C-alpha cells in the first residue's frame, strides 16, 4: 500500500481538485493506496471539504489538529496513522503534480529507499527561491548533500527508514539528508512545480529566518551530535586564547613597563573572554557526558 500524506492549512479551494487528480492517477495505475489529509488548525472550510470526500471514498482519512502546530507536526501525525509500506509527502496547495507519483514509485523500486523531487521551472516566490538556493549551497559545502533541491516537499520513501530517523519539529526540511547520512540509498528525479491557483503562500520572511536557524541546527546535529566537544571546544578555545593573549600582553606591560591596569578596559575584556571560553568548553564536556550516558543506557 502507498500512503499519500498531505498536510494543509486553509486550502479549502484546493482540496477537491487535488483529490480528484490523485484518484484519477491511482485508478489509471491501479495501486493500492490511502490518502491522509492532515488539517493543521485550519479556520476555513477545508476539513468539511475532506469530510464530504470521505463519505464517497473509503481511501480517504482525515486527522485534525485543534490549532496550527506547523508542517512538521502535521507530517508526523500522518506518519503515525499511515498504513502503507511506501509513503509520499506532498503539499495541499496543488503545486505538486500527482501525475509525477508513478515516476517516483518506479524510481523507488529500482533499489532506492528515498526519492526526492527536483522542482523544474519553479513557480515559487523569490523568498523561497533565495532560501532554497542558500540552503543547497551550504549543505553541499559543509554536509556533502547529494540533493539538488532538498527543500522540495514532494518525495517518496519506504516507511521502514523512519525507524532510524527521528522526526520532530522542523526536521522534515532535512529529512532526505538525514536518510542519506544514515547510509540509505537515495536518489532524485525532476517533478513539476505548478503555480498556486488558490489562497496565499504560507512562506514569508519569518519562515525564511526560521529556515536559516534550522539549517544551523541541521549542521550541528549531523556533524557534531555524537561529539559535541569538537564543536563547543573549538569555539570555546578561540575565546579562551583571545582572552589569554590579551591578559598576557597586559601582564607583560605591568611587569616590565609598570603600566597600571585599573584604567585598562582591555583587562576586563581579557578576563571576560577567558571565562566565556571556559563556559563554552564546559558546555561541550556536558554534551559529551549526555551522549555517553545515553549510549550506555541504550545498551
């Protein structure tokens, strides 16, 4: 069975056309399927539209959040309730083309564990394009990402891989990269990206900033999750060395040139840098202890 997981928020005009396209595709290819609509706190008539469809089609399921928790939580809800062995993530705004699903399925059956989409001739606004471009450059440079368009929300994967990949918050943004770094076989194919017909995009400057923070989080988790001292130790070491050199210079002037220190703001700066460096380094040591105890407890 293939589970189509569709998170949405205030997409009442898109629900029925999207369903009809998906149903038509599955009828043509005769796959066993289910469609899980995840209502992330919509305030319009979106869930009523899904309920109307549910009365006519037993393949449709609806799960409702009482308030908006975000796309990550909506996808997690879909994962928890899905029954399929192969899962498809797609958006509910009609920008993803259900006609691409057979190609995703075929590519997955060629021995892959996850197939990510590459949006061709993108119809998104400039904010989304800028963020995606920056994210792809950073992930290629620092994490050796094999993906051309990691922020494409249209993908298919085997459900079994979710046992090894923690799914929380905004981790869905870098889910394909996490799968790749766990050693699973991944690939990608071009998919159509259509113009939004109804409603307004949920992506603005606020989400751009959140996306940047998520990118920093991904870098830390994928590179230093099991060796946090390598991250905090380097940063703390830089602060400590700066403070030590400043203090050493001031001490040299005081001893050999009798320069008084009580009017030297640099003394406070040097002491501050030393203290901050030690604190950051200790954060890394605490992180190492947490990792060690967690590993020990899991044995």
